[in-house]
C-alpha cells in the first residue's frame, strides 16, 4: 500500500527546496526501462493515484491544465490491443498474423499504461507552445514518481500515438494529442546506461567569445 500522501492545503507555505543526496543520486542515474523488459507488479490503486497526482503537479503557466490521463489496466489493455491490431492491419493489409498479434499485445507489456493527453487551448493567453511543454513535464514527473515508488517505466509514443483509428478509440477531442503512453511496471532486468549529451556542447555563457 502507498503511504498516505500529504499534499499541502491551498495557500499553505511549503518548503522552497528539498535538499536530498538521495534525490540527486536518483536523478543522476535515472533511466527508462524499455517496455519489453517490464513485467508486474505495477502500482496499486492508491500508488497510481499518487503517481498521477504528483505528475499533475507541474509548472503550468496560468493554470490551464492542458493535459489529462487515460489509464489502461487489466483486460482494458487487451481490449485496446484489439483496436491496435485492427488499426495495424488497416495500415499494413499484407502483414502476417504473428506481427499483427504482436501489435495487439503492446499494452500487455506492462501492468499499467497511462496515456498522457495534451489538450491545448489555442485561444488562451498562455501560448500553445507553453501548454505543450507542460504536458511533456507531466510525463517526466510521472517517470520520476513511478521510480520513487520503486517502479520502472518508459515514455513511448510509437505509431499508435499518431494513428487516426487508435486516437478515435481513445476518444480524443479535436485539438487533443497523445503526449505519451507511460508504461509502468517492474523491471525484469536493469537497463544499461545510454549515451548522454556532451555537456560542453550544449552549455554556453552569453557574452563569451566563440
Ligand atoms: C515524446 C517521447 C516519445 C518517445 N517515444 C519513443 C518510442 O516510441 N520508442 C522508443 O523506443 N523510445 C521513445 N522515447 C524515448 C524513451 O522514452 C526513452 O527516453 C529512451 O528509451 C531512453 O531512455 P532514458 O529515458 O533513460 O534516456 C520517447 C521519448 C519521448 C520524450
């Protein structure tokens, strides 16, 4: 069971920082676990509720809340898989059955999959670009929250974030997009470190001569 989550009441003064070597160590080594390496268990209901509540606690200019969540658990994953298989076969009519089955089994790779939906309001005073960035931050917060609960996770889009049939089955409204499908479970094996940016290539100080 999850710890009883403590969220501050509206207007309450909260700490401005949380100095923590444990958090720094986690952030330095953070890695996604490929969905193919995930298995159960996943978060229970209170843990998932807390993971989503943490994920929703992102910088959000003018509190637009330009995102929402769709949870896939239990047999909903296989039922959505049937949609994926059909969509895949519609796109690739010559595909063999084994490959189509593989597409239909995508959501079975993890016990919990959360679709993070970006829902921007282009008429809002907050630029749409900023609203999109907020949905990205939600996905990243979700990865971190899942990790803090001891779960492995991966943020994917794959083809079905862009497929009209899959999107219709998700029930997206006009203007909504899939920011990511966040797969959450337990790692069967640890992921290996991957290349990271060469920091000197991406940091400059304004005013320095080239
Ligand atoms: C918006 C977005 C979509 C992604 N979609 C995919 C995907 O479809 N397939 C994939 O292999 N990785 C995808 N990734 C990359 C993985 O989430 C992850 O970053 C990658 O496996 C590297 O792991 P790391 O998080 O440890 O750097 C995506 C990342 C982002 C930000």
